[in-house]
C-alpha cells in the first residue's frame, strides 16, 4: 500500500544526457501504479553534447538500469576507456596516465606505492604505472573485461566508456519510454510559483499547455531555467581556481587503431581532449579567453586533430562553479543546471549519475521534509568541492612556461587541497574522505605525474625485509606484464563483441 504522501507527478524539464539518464533511473517509480514521470524537451534547443568520456561508476549505473553492455556499446558507437593520458601537463614532452585501477598489492598492510617510493631509485624500479594493469593495457592498446577471481590480476582492472552522448540519450529515451515515461515536445516559456511557499506549481509551454507536477527536475543545462531562472538560487563562482571559460569542439574521422583511453594534451592557454569512438574522434580545446583569443584557440584545435575534420568547429562558454543549492524547494538541478567543472577528469556525466542516485536515496514525498533537501545539498556540495580540488591539482603543480600556466601555478589554493598536498609531500600519505569519488590510486597517479614526490615514506616500510619485498614486487610486475600480453587488442575486442552498425 502506498502512502497518501507519495509523489503523484515528477516533471523533468530538459532532455539530453542529463534528462534521459534521470528519466531512465526514475522510471522504476512509474511501476508503483501512482507516480507518473514526464519529460518535456524541445528539439529546437540544442544540447551541449560534449560529455562523451566517463569514469568507472557508469558501468554500475548501466547495470542497475538493466542495460546489456554489448548492445549499448554497439548502439552508442562506444569504445572502452582504461584511463586518461595527460600529455605535457608537467612540462612539454612528458606524459603520464591516470589509470582506472590500483597500483600493485599491499604488503603486510602497507601500501604498495610506499615501497615503490623508497626503492624506486636504489633498485632501479620501473615507473609505478608498470605495476598497474589498466595502465599497462592502455599503453599497449589492449583490453579484456575484468575477471571475478580475486586471486587473478585481471580482477584489479576497472574501466569506463567513451560514447556518443546524443546516441546515449536516445538509447535511454527508448528504455525510459518503454517503462512508462511520457515525453512531451515543447519549449518552456514560463514558470509559475505558488504564492504561499514559492514552490514551483507549473510550467507553460510555447504551445500554451500548462503542466503541473509535484517534483520538478531541472535538466536545462547552463541556463538553469527552473533552479536559477525561476527560483533565483544563486551561483558560487570558482573561476579563480579553474579559470578556463571556453571550449571549441570539432569531430574528426576515426583513428585506425582505437586507443582505450582519453588523451588530454596541455596547450598554451588550456588543454585539448581526444576521445576515440567507433565512428569518429571527438576533439575539443578548453581554454581561458583572457589568455588566448577564440581564433587562435580554434587554430590550435584544428592543428591538433589526428585525422580530417568532419564538421565545422563550434564554441561553448561556461563558468566553473556550482549552484548555492542543488535542491531548492521542490526543484532538483541535475547536470549542468546544477554546476559545471571542465571535463578534465570526465566527471560531467558522473555528476549527473551521482545527483540521480542521491535523489533516489532521498526521494521526498508531498511533505518535502527539509531534512532530506538539506542532506542532498550537503552531500552534493562536498562532492563538487572534492572534484574541484582534484582538478586544480593538475594545474597547480605544472612546470610549463606561459602566462596561463604561471597564473594557475601561483594562484591561491583551497585549504582542503593545500592540506592534501602537504600530507602527501611529507610521507606520501593519501586519505579518502567520506564518499569521495577519487581514491588513493587516483590521487597518487596525478600527484606523481605532476612531479610531487614525497620527502620520505611510511616508516613501516623500513621494518620489512628488502629481499622479501623486492621478491613480492617482482612477482606483481611479472603477473601484470604477462596478463597484459595475453589480452586482445582493444580494436579486436570491439570487433568481436560490440561492433557498431555502419553509419
């Protein structure tokens, strides 16, 4: 029996990736026989459509929705992603990878990387990414799905996807509509608020239709039509720490051999991404227009393509930051309407997913208990700040020349990031706080990749027998190398299990 306080109608305003991810995830509520899910979007309003690289939690999200992986990969022109290669971020000519997996295995409850820190020079150890299966596989352009046997090195591998965001939204739309979500075509031209409490009462479409709902989900992108346009929630600007405010994007023909990683290449006033899909390659140059003009940024992008462009470049403008509230009254902002951080670590789609998951966990009823709203805002705010700090780390430790890189190297840092860097510089310690998205291995890859080397190591390392430790490290290294050698190429995996139909 349902509570008489159960929500009757949820209206999602805006489609695209955010809207249809939300609709697909909330469609289970349509099965209770009472709650109706409706999505309104306009074909006349273009979506941003640049969120084409993801991080490993997307695999679990798709599984929860009951999506068959190979079918999804084929129909969204997807490829596998084992990590992100950062080219030239420390200084030109140097590259490192942030892989999706752990480094080695702990030895007597001491972190593997602590032993590497002590012995890397005296024992001439390989760079630490050679002790991480996803990194070795990525550098070799190989992939095989993780195994279930915890004794196998293959069980340490995690992965994500590159996909066509427009095709993913369409894929989820089909799924959501099959599960009872109703789509309405139309442009929202007015939002009515209740006089007694300021809650959203309804939206009016250009056609004149008025749609009422109990809960409104704002997926209108940067505009924040409901959360900001109607509710005047306010925005917290983080441009001081993440000054890039522009992007120019262009697709090219696909590359011959599909690399299983995203590439982020440092440029004079920002960076350029390369995302390989089955039918094309996505490219974009993220930059700060205080340090470079649009035409120069476009020229930089086009010069960096690794194949012929297939469309004209287009520009995006944005401000890095977050809404002061993600949930205000009876409106929840999901996706770009809630905030934006440049796609350096492919977190845009994850923040959509995280917002949806928290909404489901704290789903209100007609009473709209403020405790649930406040907890949603608290948890989401913490996650935004933690991701912000991780992104800033890539910039602040650079050794590049140029006005942009001088600025980001010398700018003041959030206290939370200063403390994290100081803790690592001392003895290489990294701690994961609360429900932090990026864990020890993620922070380690970027800290070391950006040239931040601890002064010393965990004192417990000095209590271990050198010969035994080196023997363990050798076995780990050999197991990883052998496993990677036995993997098929990424292209062979795609061809065998999930080739996309011809375009």
